[in-house]
C-alpha cells in the first residue's frame, strides 16, 4: 500500500472536510480508507492497453446514432481559442459588482 493510512490521517481528512467524528468512527473510517486504497492498487494491476477509450457515455450508443440517425459523433481536436471577455459575460448578469456575479446569500447568519 503506497499510502500510510492511520488515525492521524483520518483526523486530518475530517478536519479538512470540517466533519466531526467520534473515536469509534475514526477506526471505522480508517478501515474503510484502507479498503478503498487496496482496491485502487488492485485496479492498477489491470492491463487496459487494449481497452478503447470512452470519453462520453453517449459513445455506448454510437453505432445507433451512426446507423439509425446518420449522425456522426467524432471527437474534435483541441484547439486554443481566446477566452470570453469578462465584461461581455458579466453584462448579461441580473446583478454584478467588480466584474463578478452577485447572488443571493445561501448561508444564514447565526
């Protein structure tokens, strides 16, 4: 196992996630994390060199689209293009300030 999973790591992760956990939960999470990492290590052993890339779930039905609908869903090449102008984007916002969208607060004040 490449990652040393222990109580300290579990407590650190819970702190980062801002989740309070009990001592009993710490040991349970430690077991679960170890199990997940072991499974990932097993997956790394699988030879995927002959597996065709799947970039979109719609490609599962690619033959249907091509045969039945006559629609081609070929991948396009990535190309560098200029970004959108911030002022142009923000001008359509219902409310903005300093080139940022303003939205209603979703956090209640205590």
